């Protein structure tokens, strides 16, 4: 698998996801909805249709393809996951959280609109995500949809992303030890990436062993994603990243990079890529694109 073919696959997944999200965030109310307020819908679209790599949707689509699962259903699950991810970014950017003015090179939602609209946009994206999966248009049997809803709820909630954000805010006052940093990052960043990899196995009706293997792969990729992010926060500039950099250092937040240094981080990223590749080795060449995904995460520049 060449770097260009990986880039093409990632770009294709991004285009598919954005087209799906554009349709889901249209002006026409769905059955059971009264109307879609124009300003709120516009704020939601600003928070979602604003670029980004769509890496989590890519993982859903590629993990589904690994097991030859239904791609139309996978795309809707991928879009639902991206709604959750984008809601978290909208809320994380608020003054009460990370207080950021820039996201993906554009004003954050609370800057482009106002804080109330940003809160409501995030709330609406969160609830929309579960509506997408529960809808009959996601053509999976009821058991699979329930499994996805349960897994995504846990990845996004108190024991996953939201809990990780709470620990992150707490870390500004009480610095965690190394184990605490790993737990925080596995929850805040890793939980949704783990779900993205595991989702393909659920969608495809894969065995419990294969579901567990993909879940562990997602865990490893999530660790690499956050470690690379912390390294970039220290070494990259805001123009490259499309958001403010150096904020963790400014707030005194501990990261694995601040504990061990950039050289350690680069070596650890190499180890994580090797772990990811070993986890996927039973699938042979069919998993090559997912191995490339792990390498992309570890070596990305923004």
C-alpha cells in the first residue's frame, strides 16, 4: 500500500462523510420534528462542515471493509460518530472549557455565533448521532444497532470522552501522575477512536475475538493519536495546526511528552505502530490500509 493510495482512501472517506453529514443537516424537519431553527442549524453546520481529516469516520469505514460489512450502514455510523466528535470540539472550545478562538483555521462556533448557540449546537449534534444509528435508514438488525448505541454511549460519556474532559480540566489544578495522564488521554481522545475501529466489527457481525482485536487496535491508535498531538502542540505552529498551540504548557498540564521529552515520544510512537501492526497481522494484506492508518497517526504533521 503506497502513501498516495492511503491518502486517496482517506480523502474518499472524507468526501463520503461530508456528503452524508450535509444531507443529515439539511433544513427539512424529520418525522417527529417541528422545525429546524435556522440559526441553530447554521451553528451546527459551522461546527461540523468545517474541514478536518474525518479520521474517525475513515476508521469506521475501513474496519467494516476488513470484514466485508455493509458500507451504506457503515457510512451512517461514521457520520453519527463524527457528530459526537464535532459536538465535543464545539463544547471544548467554550470559555468554560479550553477557551479557544480558532478551530481548523476558522473561528470556533461560540466566536462565529455566541456561547448559547454553541452549547445548543453541541447538544443537538450529540442527540442527532443516536438518532442516526437508531433510524431504520441505518440498515442493520436491531441487535447490531443497539450494540452500536451502547458502545458509542460509553465511549462518549462519563467513562469515556466526557469523563476524560473532566479529568483534563481537573489536571489544570492537580497534576496527574503518568498513570493518570494515560487514563485521561485514553478516555478523552482514545475512547472514540477505539469505538471507530470496533464499530466495523459490530456492523459486520464479526466474531467476539475479532471485535476485541479491533477494539485493542483502536486503543493503540488512540494512544498514538494523542501522543502525536502532544508532540505537535510542543513543536508545530498555529498556522500549521489550524488552532492554538503551546496551550498545555501554558496551563501547566502534564503530558507524556513533557514528562519524557520529544525523543522518547518519537520512539514510543514507533512502538505503538508496531503494536498496531501486530494486532492486525492475522488479517494479512486485507488490513494493510489500517496499518497505514496507524503509521499516518504517528507521523502526521497537523
